[in-house]
C-alpha cells in the first residue's frame, strides 16, 4: 500500500527540496526548456518560502517526492497580463502556485497532478476560491498538467528580471 499526502515543509526538509529543485532544473535543460536555467529558484527563495510557511512537500511512503510554494494574496508578477485577462475583480485575492517540482525518481507517476489537487484543497481551506499558476511557453509537460487540473489559459505574464514571458492560468473553485 502506498501512502501519499501533502504537508507544510520544515527547515529540515530543505536539503531534499533543493535536490528536487536541482533535478527539475536539469530535466528542463535536457528538454531544451529555458526555464530555471539562470539560477532561479535560488536556495534563498526556498529558504524564505519554508520560513514563511508557504512551501509544501508531497510525501510518499515517508519520502519527500515533490515541492511547491503556495503564495497567498496578490502576486506582483500577475498584476499585468497581456493578450488576455484574469476572471473576476482586478483586486481579487487569490493563491498562486509557484516552484512546483517532483523528484526525478518519481517522474511519470502523475504526482504533479496530486500535488496541485492538494494545493487546491489547501487554497479552499485558507478561504481562497481563485487559484493561479504560470509556466514557461516551452514547458509543454507542465502546461498539460495545469490544463488536466482544470485551469484555463488566461494570457501572458512576465516573471523576474529580466522580464521573462510565462503562460498564465486560472481556476475558480466553488
């Protein structure tokens, strides 16, 4: 029997989280995707996420197999959207899923979908019905995962410096 669940990460989880992030960077590079190829996400980003209580880990049979950050409130990177629009009010409060990655040892087991569905539940539990996520235009795998989880493409946003184009998606929960 396999036990899989999501929990808030702890500082002791950081080595496993960074291993997963670095595996994801290498995998994206192998795929020819220019996402996470210039340092980001940095270890400092992950440390800050964990300390702020925003990072979650997916556990399978006592192993950390995935990581993601669930930001609450407004995300500066999502304020401007080109070639589309967000649904709802301009000042809507929402969660946004960032820095999602699954261990190389568990690829192909649909754990990204499992992580996202769990983060949707966490969003509702926190009082949010609007959830947003973005990914690189070349990251077809993540685009598939996002759409499979019910998100709708909303347009293009820009992340980090220099501003990098990202496809933006949204899901309104009931």
